[in-house]
């Protein structure tokens, strides 16, 4: 390689930087569009909004990458990471030992669990054992589905739905007796579209933590963790949390 060529290349790079045309690396990010209030489509703007969306945009800004955001059904997210078709996923994804074998996770960014949702008039279900023999809706590929199959003696009444809106519609139309799913999602539905029509019952089951999932071996894990830690330290995380969920519990 000649000295003249190197000087020409260096000059070209310098001009590019000076012109501000060098951009951060763009990572392919995927989410599930139906997990409110973590991610949902703003019908007026067509933009994905929600708690997770604000978290990932802030993380990307601090970590130094751009995001190319797309959506897919939840049950396709881990396989997409596993095959390398996407780089990062954020969709209320519970950190599990099984998932950690095939993808990388950030440090936990949200503490969750599973909750029962029934119609307001239902007086037969108040705890998990009452779900035996009932028709129960949950989401395909979720930890709530795994929990139901593992802990119910008669699980033939468990119906996995592709989206949370589908199982809530089934509950409202009396096609199923209860929904068993992530607590923040069922709680949000009960406080909004389902207000006065449905209610959450029983305690929080199987405490869980959500993490940002990255393809295995990703070079961005440390940067993502540093960004999350800084957001919690300077109060940005608290501001985002309270916008979507109200007062943040002590110790989070």
C-alpha cells in the first residue's frame, strides 16, 4: 500500500468526519407490538410507544448505536435472535435459564410476575388452584404458558393466543374463564379497556425479571448494562417508570 494512497484515504476520512456523515452502528431491534404498556402502536402516528420503547431508545443513545426497529409475534423473538436475524430484542422478556443458553441478556431492568385476570362477576376464581378444570387463556411462547402446563394437573383447558388482545377478547366474550399472564400487562388492561368489566385476583406468582435480550456473543452487552446503570443512577429510569406505571416502589 503506497504512502500516497494512505494520505488520500486519511484525508477522505477526515473530510467525512468533519462533514458529520459518520454515523453510529445501526442494530436491528425487534419487539412485540401487543404487550401494553411496554410496547404498543400509537394509532395516530404509527410509532411504537411504551415503557420498553423509551428504555431502548435511551439505552441506544447512551450506548452509541442507532436502532432499526421492527415488530414480530413474541414466540418468534428468541428464534430470531438465535439465528442472528436480529441483534437486540426488548418485549418484556423474562430472563430464564433456558433462554440464557441461547441468547445473551442485559442486567434485569424490570421486576415482574404472573397474575390471574377474570371477569368482574366471577366469584369462583381467587387463586391459582381455582384454575383447575377451567378454560384459561395465555400467550404463545410465554413463561405463563409454561407455568400453567407445569402446575395444573388438567391443562387441556389452556389455550395459548398469539397476542394479548386476543386472549382479553376471549375473556370478555366468555370463550375462556380466566387469563393468566404477566402482571403489569393484565393490570394495565384491567385499569384501561377492561375497567369495570374484569379484575385481577390472587397474589403475584413466580417472581420474574425482564431483560434486554441480545444475540449470543454480542459485543454490546456491557454497553447496554452501563447505559441501564447510568439511567438508574441519574433518575432517568425512575422518570420513565413513573410515566407508565405510577410511583416506583422502594428498592427498584
